[in-house]
């Protein structure tokens, strides 16, 4: 049944710088006594190892990431990266103290993925008959970890981490002698206000019912999108189920990295339970979006560093609708500022025409 919402709360998200998010596709061994304490802050340490290329192939240009495993921040994935060019087949990353997953992706294949896994017998092969899990890597202050070899090409856990990195990745600062800043911070209290163009009055024809199967306990939403937009299937959906996210693009691209300069990306995310009001230092301006439930504040985000290359760095516009049991986040990303801004009227129409559904 459709419900009428009360207040609509706002969210600032760090987008590619992004959006505040999660990296959630790695696992630690179970412990009978609870999780170990977090590493003490301090000077950075390092992670190094070999790249185990697929069998029958030689070194190729790729990027290696240490992805922070802090899952306490919604829509944020902190990372440190390094480029590896042939004939090199080793890497080294300087990282703040913390827990990480280590993954890699070929420059020529945005959908490739490799990782440091727990399945040693499969790390140097191109075909695995199981799904190897990423192994957690803990780095203490001033500590160097070696032999963190990256392989298991095609494992869905690595692909899932890279997928989230493209949507929500934000580079971590690595100071020489102080605890790092690993994520979003509160933006200025008086951000400039930006007037939006009038929302498109055209009825959006393509209907998408969310949530998907097995999500009956979450808040649902029925979206109406332009007929020329595509739903993008998450490559690791069978493994990675939290939060529940759904992706769309105005081009038939299987990854944000495959969009051209006119490309835009939409992530709609359901969050059950406490919805944290996330903020980001990269918020530049805000705008009011009129919805059927009231007025919502959306925030503009600009990427840290130049757009293009790995990971995906999009120009963002994002906000949140609050429910009794959770919230729905709308995260719009454009490859360029022109792509984002030319679609603002469409973005507004999507939010305005969305119908929210109570699962009970």
C-alpha cells in the first residue's frame, strides 16, 4: 500500500569522491570472543605484494586499491590506490592504520577484478571452482605487510568491492605523522543555495518496482524513469546484499567507467533501521527538491581530483527520504558537470513521481 510520508530529511553524500559509503564485500575469520579492537591511530604503514596475473597472460596496466573496511559509514568507501604499469608485477601502498581489503582491476577491463583472498590454492589460477572470499588485512602504525599477493581474477567479492568503489569511493588522506582523515566531515553550515530548473512535467514511462525479491521487510519504492534509461545489474548481487541498492544509467553501460561524457548514473539505496544524516566536506551547494511528501534538501558534490580514470569520479547530486523503518537515498552522478546539470530536471521528476510502499 502506498503511504504518505511525514518529514523528508536531507543527506549530503560524498560521491565519487563521493558518497559516503560502504565497503562490505570482505570477511574476517570468526572469533568466539568478539571483534579485535581497531588499530591505534598513528603514522601510516604499508601493504605490498605481487600481482598474480591470469594464467597464460603477462603483466598489464592495472590499478591496485586498499579499500578501508569501516562499514559504520553509509555510502562511503575510503581507499588508497596505486597504478602498476608493465613490466612491473609488484605493488606497494602506503596506508593509514586500519583494516583493508586489497583488490585490483585491469585498465582495459572495468569489469575485471582480482583480490587478496583466503584461498591460497586458487590465487594464481584463472578459473576457480569456488568463490574465494577476500581476506582482511590489518595495518598497524609504522607496520609493513608483505606478500599480500593479488590474484583470483573474476572473484565476485573483488568485483563487488570495485563496484562500490566506483559509486561511493573517496580517497583517504595519508599524513606522515598524524592520524588520517578517513571519510566525510560536516560541510559548512551555510552552503550556497542553488536554484534548480523546473522539474520535467512529462510522465516518466518506465516502471521499476523496488525492492527486489527477499527484501519484503524493507521500505519499497516504485520508480518511473525515462524509457531510454537502463537498469544496471549488480555483478555480485548474490554475495553482497547490504545495503539494498539499485542502479540505472542513461546509457547501456555495465559500469560507471563505461559511460561517455554525457553519461549519468542513478543509485537508489534502501537502508533499514537508523538512517545516519551523513555529510561531506565536498558538498558545494544545496537545493530544494519538491516531492509528493514535502520539500527535501539535496546536496551537490564535486569529485576530489580530476574526473575520469579509475575509480569512477562523478559529479553528484544526492538526497534522502526518511521512513519509520528506514530511508531511501537518491544518488545522481554525472560523468561531467554538464551531464549532471542537463539532467537535473529529469532527476527532480524521478524523485517527484516516485511512489513509496510500506511492506506491511
